[in-house]
C-alpha cells in the first residue's frame, strides 16, 4: 500500500484545500469545491491567480516535497515527514 499523507490547508481558520503527499516525493495541492465556487473567497496567494485574476484550479503535481508556495511555510527535511 502506498505511503500517503494529507494535510488540510486552512485560510482564516476555514478549510480551503488539501496537500496530498504521495510516494516518491510527489505532492498534489487541490482547492476544496466550496472555496472554488465562492466568488467572495479570500486570496491564498497571487500565485494561484491567472492574468485576469481568476483562480487557477488546474494545479500540476510537483516532484518536490511541496509546491513552491508552501515550501517556506512547512518544516523542512526530516521534520516535515
């Protein structure tokens, strides 16, 4: 069975997405549907907005431990595991 870890991503104490760490240091970030469908949603980061200000929801899995936006928000190395 693959080793999978899931972290809830919260903004202003509201769940807005999940970070899923898969075997082989692949990580997937996905926004919750409620966050995506909320036109008055708070902004997590401008890096998740397109040129017109719309929310980017098609986020590719990364081969790093976490996507770039989250890299300095979480512990590194062995502490992260």
